[in-house]
């Protein structure tokens, strides 16, 4: 015969099972973590080879490749400084490395790197290679103009003659503008609301799956142990007994759970701030 709790008039069979509620919360959190990971923007490294090949000739493909393989700022600075100090033997391989075999720069810097590479080749006496690079630059940005304050008249004359030839051949059109990017290569941070959930949801949204899995596993284990101890203590109370060790264990694991959950939320917020700052830095116009 079922007995009633000494603190409630409701029969025990009518009380919702805490174990069922805990399992439901864990299942919902797992689902939310999966949605966060699925909806977060994919990086270039996560694209399948077939998708990369299909996107290879599109502006969207360029944006995704750049987003997945950006050149370190130190490489860019090293190449630009070598060019400015007219150390062309050093500048040429460094500039070439930034754009071949796949550009690792956002579009504005890629154009500047191609311009500097072509100019370095021209000054090094490799004029045919320089014209090839100028051609690649004009195909990507037909409106490019060389600044007469930086470049000699003969280089500008060669460049403008090349532009005229490309227009005559129909490769580019007079007054043509660059094809706009439809995908933002810098991406965007995850929604702030996702960073406020426990169980590693914020880490999954920030593209940190390993850290998200660790938070998820730790919090799920602590929640499971604390819930199991609660049920055990409740059953002992119904029987008129008690266990101080079980009560201490329940409170301790519950406290550690909430501490780890708070740590996960703070870590997710700080991670999102780092991502947002990096995106803002990459979007900032650069004029060397």
C-alpha cells in the first residue's frame, strides 16, 4: 500500500518523478547543443571536398576559403615591410605565399598584395611575370589605379596599356566594378543568448566542440549524481531514516554543478567577445 509523504497530503504516486524531470532537462539541453552546433556558421575546414570544389570559382567560395585559412598578421606585416624597404628578393616570395595557391587574405588586402607583388616583379626586371600579376589584379578589380606618387611613369604606362588590351579583348569592361561578395568572409559571432545556457551550449556555438563536450560531460555527471543522491535521501526520509553522508554528497555535487555551470557561461561569454573582437579587427579597413 502506498504511503503519503509526512510533509504533503499528495500521494507519492501522484508526485512527478524528479528522475524523469532531470532526464527531460538533459535531453532538451542535448538537443539545444546540437541545434547550436548545427546552426553556427561552418568554417572552410568543415566544408566537404566536393563542396569546396563546387565553390572554387565563386565569390562565396573565395569568402569561405579565406575564412578558413587566414594568414597570420605577422606574415602580412613582414611582406609589406619588405616591399616598403624595397627588399624585393624578400618581398616577392612572401607576397606570393599570401595569395598562392589559395588567397589567405580578405579581398582588399589580396588586391594590395597582388599590386605589390606585380610592382616588385617589375622593379626586379621580371616584366612578363609582373604583367601576369597585373592581369590577375585587373580581372579581380578592373577599377584598380596605380598611384603616380609611388610608381614610375613607365610602370603606370605598362599597366594602362595592359588594361586597354584586356578591354579590347573583352576580358574586362570599361568602368566594370568588382563582383560583390555575398558571403561575409569574417563571419559573425554566435547569438549572445546561447552563451547563457549550461551544458556547453555556448562553447558549441563558439566553435569549441572539445571544450563544449567537456562542460557537457562534467555537468551531466554532476547533475546525475546529485539527482541520484536526492532520490536516495528522499526514500530514506519516507522510511524514517537519514544518511548524513548522502546529504552532504547531494549538496556538494549540486554546488559543484552550479559552479561548473557558471564557469561555462562565463567562458562562453568571454569566448564570444574574443570572436567578436577578431571579426571587428578583420573588418577594419587597412591602408598600408
